[in-house]
């Protein structure tokens, strides 16, 4: 697993993805995905948006809000961004 694999997953995704969602797609441990994400963020290859636990719960259909969650993306078109306004 490398930066290219994580980047391609985010590039193909229509919406921003959490670290755990990315890890499931590429069948890798979330802690390993975090290391790659940090490198991509450092070089401005991807972007990040953080939502509080209530927004995350609503978006991910969690019964009980657990924690705030960061979502990563390559580029979002304005029309797609409107879908994420909670």
C-alpha cells in the first residue's frame, strides 16, 4: 500500500471518506492508512474537513454520536459540496 493507492481511492470517491472507510476499501489497517494520509496532507495532495460528532452521526447514520470525524477528499465540485451541508 502506498500514497498512490490511497489517492486513487479518494479520487474515485464521489464524496469525502473517513480514514476507516479508506482502510476498508484497500483492506489495510486504519493506523497504516493514517500514515499515508498524513503524508498526502503534508504535501497538499488531498484536503480534509472535520465534522463534529453530531454532524458525523447524522451523515454516517450512527445511532449514538461517538466522536468527531475527519473526512478526506481530492477535490469537490460545488454541486457535490452541497450534499455534505448538514
